[in-house]
């Protein structure tokens, strides 16, 4: 079998190229072409650590025509409006936050919002607009160039590793035109309601039955046989014994004390504006604890957050706060988004050891709760507004659709006020079995179990589905 993997940015590298997934596909004489939009340094990182992956080709530049861009944004807004009604969840529209800098963008999004509102009243019109969008992108040079590649390589399937990237849409239309099977993974646990599933595929690989049901509910044109539950390789690295380091060696390397309780504070990207304030609040409470009993904080920032917003707190509390930055690199100057950066293989080691050697994680609704649940460790979610009269409300965060999956279980502990930090931390450290005691149940709802063979599950579905 011949497989084309679309890798439009760096986010898919860790889960799909550094895991066993691609290695599994290459067994028994199968061929894999990585059709990518990565930097040269990212490709070198892959080749060094996964030498069996040796066929790479750059995706042609793709600039959406004004008509295609307008259609895509119109469709996104129309679907968000429908999703809001279907799911009865007003926070869905929080995902509509386009940049309106400049006159042209203001006009673009004004028209998109007007047309999107009109389209949202008829799903039939939305489906027609989807077809118009595909027809428009099929006219691009990227689509025509891809057709030549498809004729030469003759793939059995084209698999998109990030369903949100516009650069993949002309490639999918070219594959459809040539009657080649198309598929996509749904990259993250919160992606489905966000209305950024740009193309339509023959198959959709999802994390869980929960995600499958949601996809079928929001996209009536998709039928159940098209949706395959594969899990995600994202959590598989915790089963790789060769990644783990001795506790003393790992912690001492970054200045931490192996004899002290360790709290991981994991940051979100800058769309969560008050993470540094939360870290300050936690540090202020911990600083009141006697040094002999005081836990230490291991700080892991979001890989795309290269801001200096944490610097003042880290400097002030350097006695017990230690930063272990993710080992992600960028192929471009000032790259600060998932579109320009990529993980190194070393970051897998940093992440699994961060979770292994921390006793507790604290954050604002992060997926890291699941990482810690893999090793049966508790998470505390921050559930208060740290700044008065802020437009950013923590209430909105935990009303997002993906958190409905935890409504009837004790999946995490909650810090509802700053003055609860002290007691909640020691509850999590001293009696971890009582804090978020149903974290494993939540994890089973979110992702297919066992999590240590999701690469096998996905590769088997691909190889046996054609």
C-alpha cells in the first residue's frame, strides 16, 4: 500500500511521526510519502530520529483566492451558529475570534458574518457552500501541482494529520478528483465543535465514541461507517520505558530537589491571558509555607508561548520555582505559533519525565490533566477570575463543550478561590487518591483504551480499510 501523509505544520510531528504510527505503516513493503509544510531543520530532526521515514516532499505554496477565503470564513461562522443551537452552548461562539486588523480584514469578516448568519438557517445551503469552496480551491496552482504528484506516486490513501489547516484543502480536492481515498485525524479533544473541519473526507479517525457521536451530530452528511475510533498516539509515549530517567538525575538536572514534593504548573498559550497571574497567586501561597514542608514548582510553559509574561514571577520566586521549557524549535525568525514551530524528539523525554516526577498538576483547563491521569496523578483546575472586571471569564472556559464529558464525575480537583490554594495543594499532595478520584474514568471517555497501542489501532485501520 502507498500512503501520503499530509503534515501541514509542526503539531503532527510529535504524535504521528515520532510515535510508532509511521513505522507501523512502513512495514511489509508499504510506502509512505510525507507531504509537508515543515522547515528544513524539522525534516532533519525527523530523519535523525526516524530514519525509516525517508520520502519527503514539500507542499506547494497555497494562497487562497479572496473568494475561497471568504467562503471558508463564512462556513466557519455559519457552522458555529448552528453548533451553538444544536449543542445549546453559548460558549461555542467564543471560537469565533478573527483578527480584524486592517480595513480589508474588517470588510472580509463583516461580509463573512452576514453571509454566515444567512447560511446558518439552512444546512442544505451550508453543504452547497462547502462544494463551492472545494471547487474554488481546486483551481489553485497547489491543486494542479498535487495532481501531478498523485499521478506519479499513485497513493491508495491520503491522510491529513491536521484537519484545520487551509493549505491541505487543495490537496484533498485533487485526491477526490483522482478517485483516491481521503481521510483525516481529528487532532485534539476539543476540535469538533470549533467548525474548522475544512474539507470532507471518506474517513475520519477520532479519539473516542464520544467524539464520533459529536462528529455525526454536527455534520449530518457524515455517516457512521465513515468514522473510525482509533484513539490518538498523543499519550502513547508514557508507555515507552526508554524515555524515563531516574528521578534524582532528571530533577537535579534542572535544579529541583528529588526529596521534595513537586507541583507542575502547566501554562496555556497567550489566548489564556492570566496564566502568569495564576502562577503568582500560587507562588504567594506557597511562599507562606515553612521551607521544610514547602513543595517546589516545576513550570512547563505552552510550547508556542515564547512571551516574557512569566519572567517577573519566575525571578521573584526562583527559590522554589524551576522552569523546564519545552524543547520545540522554529524554522523561522520570531515564529510563535504552531504553524512555524516543531517539537524535537527530546521534548518527549522532557514531558514524560515532567509527569512521572511531579506529584500534582495545576492549570486552567489544560489537556495535561489527561497526561497526568495516564500515570494516575491528580490535577487541580483553577476556577476563579484572578483579575477583577476582566472580559476573560473562567466560567466560559469550563462551559466549553469538551468539558461536558466530566459533568457527572470527579475528574479533577477545583481551586475556586485564591485562598483555597494552600489547602487544595496539600490535599492533592497528601491524599492524591481523593482528588479527582475518577480521573481514569474521564480519560476512558476521552480516548480509546488501552492508550499504549493507539498507533497500532490507527495504522491497522488504514492498512485494512482499503
